[in-house]
C-alpha cells in the first residue's frame, strides 16, 4: 500500500467553468471529512484503486485547496479488503441512508416487482433494478417503443430548483413518467456501467433539441429501472470536458477514413485505443460514421456470461438540398473477444467492418437541424474522448492549465535542494491550514490545552515530544491575559534560528481563541518593532457543534500583524465565516501560486516550518572559542556550493534544563515576566544540552561555520 498526499479540489474556476467559491469547497469538505471514500481511476467506479480521505483546506493568497490523503492498494490481499470496503460503502449510501424511501417505492410498485429486484447503485435517485419492470409498469405505452427507442416528448425532463424556486440544473438522464422516475439506458454512463455517473453533457445538449419542433427525437431507456419521484438530484462530478471550437463548414472535410490514435493510452486511466472517422456517400447522401475503439471489456452481465466490448458509435446523414444534418444517431456497437481482436489487430477500418456487429441504439434525431448542434451532440456523446475535438480541429484554451493541475494530483513533495529550506518573506502572506476533527475535552479548571502531536525528536531509541522554548513566553503572556493553563512538562528546545513553531492551543471557548489571536498579534508587533525577520507558526482548536475546527497558520510576523488587524473576532461570527474572512484578507498579499509547495509546510495536521537537522555524520567537529560556537563539516564541493548558493548556514539547538529570568532572577518558566513584551526582560540559559545542529537560512546570529 502506498500513501499519497494530494489535492482533491480547489476553489476558483473548475474544469467545467463552474466557479467554486471557498464556501462551496468547505461545505464539500465538511460533508465528508470523516468518511473514507473509495477512489477510482478517471472517475470510473469499475476501476477502483484505493481509498482517499479529505484531510483539510489549505489556503495561500489567491487559492484554496482541499487536500486529501490516498492509499493505493498494491497486493491482492489489499485489493480484496478494498472491494469489501467498497461494498460496505455502497450499502451505506444506497441502502441504509435511503431505507424509508426504498420502502415507499417497494410499496408503490407492489405486484409489479419480481422477487429478484435489487437496489440500483446510482447516486441520482432512490431506484430499483428489476428485469423488464418498465414493460410491466407501463404495458400500453411500452408498445410505442420501437427499435428500443422511446419518443422523448413522452418523457418529462427533471430540473432542480434554485433558492427562488426557479428552474435550476437538469438532472441528466432522469425523467418523470406518470408518478415514477425513468432513467436513460445505462450505456450512457461512463464505461457503460451502472456504477458510474451518466453523460451529463450529452443530456444537456440533447434537451435543447426538445424545443426544435420540426425534429423527431428518440431515446433508449433503462427498461429494468424505476425510481421514486422526489429523490432525484444531480450528481457532481468535476471531470474535465474538452470543449472544442471548430470550423462550421462540413463540406471541406475530405472523404475517406481518418484514424486518430490515442497517444495518451496507458491501459489504466484510459482504454481508448483510437477513434475512426469515415465520410462517404450512402443512398446519394453524404454520410458520416465515427467509432471509438477500446481494448477493455466493459459490458458485464449479472448471470455470469463472458464480458463483451462496447464501443460508442455515431451515424449521420446530410440533406443534399439543404446541406444540413438530417439524421443523427448514437449507439453502442458490441463485440465479442474474437470480433474485437479482428477489429483492432487487423486494423480493419470502419469502412469495412462493424456493419455485422450487434448494436444497441441509444438516441436518434431525424429531420434538419443545425451544424452547431450536430457537433455539440457528437462531442458530448463522446465526452472525455479528446480525439473527437482533435479531429474537428478543436482549440482548447483551458487544456494546458488543467493538464498542469492534474500533474499536481497526488504529487509527492519535490525537494528543491538537499538542504530544503522554506523561503517565505514579508509581503508573501500567511499560509493557513484548516481541518475538522473530533471534539476534544478539556479539564474543568483550565481554558487552554496544548496539542503538539507531531513535534518530537528522536533521542536514542525514544521519540520525545518537544516544544519550541519560547512557547513558554506565549503561555505566560496568555496567563497574564487572565487565562488558566498549565505550563507544559515537555522538553523545551531552543533553536538558534529566527523561527518559532508554537503548538496548537485547544481553546475552551471561542473568546479564548480571540485572546490567543490578540496575544500572538501583540507579540508579532513586538518582533516587528525589533525589526526581527522572523517566521512563526501556531495552531488553534475550538469545539463546534458536532466536531472541532483546527486551524493553523504559518508566515512572517509582519504579515501576521496586518492579517490579524483585519479579521473579526471569532466569537462574533460563525467559524466558517471567520475562515472565509481570513482567506479574503490574506488574498490581499502577493499571489502564492503554490510557493512554497504546500506539502513542504503541511506536517501531520498543521502547517509549520520544519527544521532540517544536520546528520551527525556530516559534523566533523564543533568547538567553542571566545564564547562563540564553530563547526566543521564533512561535505562534497557540490554540497558546499549548494549551501553557499542558498545562503544556508548551520545553527545549534539545545535542550534547556535551567533558564533564569534576568529581571527577577527566578526560573523563567515560572516567573511572571514576559520577554519581547516587557522591557529589558530576557532569559539566561543556566544549563542546557547541545543536541545538534540544523541547516537554516535564518540564523539568529551571524554564521560562524567553516566549511
Ligand atoms: Zn442520495
Ligand atoms: Zn492527443
Ligand atoms: Zn443512423
Ligand atoms: Zn458539522
Ligand atoms: Zn522574571
């Protein structure tokens, strides 16, 4: 099993040109943060590969990302376990969650149901699969179905309603018929499988033909499926659809066969081998045929018959007197293993083969209609087949951008250099990571708990939890502001760089979180005043209604001051609204464009500045001379050049055993003085263990190392 961090969704304009605001992606994340979701290749549920979980929302100036963590199954055992899990998931979303509606539908259908019916695994509506049920339910009307095609005007399309009760989106492939829902043939679905979503683009185009009164329009229905009215809803599936813009003159396309090979064929994401286009004269009419060829069987039968190959096929004829398309139909051509081999391997082209294959007509339009609609319907029918657009000479403005983004999918952090350091400077804004998690409990008498799950160092064989030493300063300042808390008993580590990684503070009430924000802001103001070029990170957790909200921040102190000056108090607004304001205010900084790489800042469940510890083998010698520390390293010339190029030096880190306040003389962890805030307060380390060195480009002192 391999684990990947990736991006499941981003805000802004998505692949279908829908604008997704931050609130929408937060809602999507909120709905499934604690659900394990089966993951499929290319949105195809017949190709399961593992699970994924949405892990949080990462925000940089200009963009928000819903992050996910995926586990890809490798071994056979893992695969079997996954199939079990998917079954359980399906059972939950299709049966358990819709038990009452299913009961209602079963009652309504009564005797019409056979004893072999089952729940239809579709997300669009609550429905039942039962062989030939539509024939039994509507015996008279069924007689009007010719060649498997029903008159579309006998079926009422279904639309969602928007907030003002106005017509919203089309629920594709779902129709009202005398108090029931009927569904378009399952071969309209991705990979022709009932498990997948139907072809939304096609139905959106097809519905436009309903208003063209001169044409006849027909459609194949799933005669084995009936649904309950009122449960229908569109399914969101953000898969990129190539939108071709091509020439409107069909006459200039030469006759003959053109074959476009799929250069992106990989047998995993895509089983499309090629698409063939054929123009010829039939009965004195210009005729167009188009068929895609795939090499994976995709039609299965419940009774265990061997699987077959189904390929999408389009046939069309032009009216010689008007030059307009006057007939267009779409079908699935079905091949058995022998036939498909012949079709593919012998390179028999579309002009010679296919007529003798079995096929199922899915839709049909007769009488003249526009060339624009003709192209739209063909392209939509062949959604996700980019070869169609390629053939028509389509230009696609968004293709490159999307390609760039999909490369980002499941990306592993690329290390820019061996001494990977984070470069984030003033004006580049704050990085925010926000996630939901289970509610936490907190003792009666305290306002704040400390959570530092993933901060530790390895000492000998043991992992030891640590805190940045100046967490003490922050906590003392919070105490001064009237909050009750316990000082931590964890190891306090002092890193001699210009970075503070504070832990997550679990706040009992929303107003406690507001006090923390104010305290951090005031500390940042003090650092700005001292002209510290400092980076800090910290987290906050608050209990919400059913879960807790965990937000962490990482950025330059100057930017924190600006950001926290501009946001409302958490106790005055809803949590999600507060997040949205933070995002909007942070968007005023320079656009982030994934710099630094988000996965170099997300560690476990927070954003922070990870330090890179110098491997002990690399250290030849450390010594102190005149109160200054010197170090000598074993390294190659390349490594040395890299350090110089990135202005990286080393800095020591210590475990603090005893720390004295210079002002009052007491132990600094115990006294009431607060560094940075109070004048002339600093701590003097009385006893400490040198633990090692880190590589840093933010040395707190001038660099003294010798290379
Ligand atoms: Zn549902
Ligand atoms: Zn291509
Ligand atoms: Zn035809
Ligand atoms: Zn909730
Ligand atoms: Zn003191």
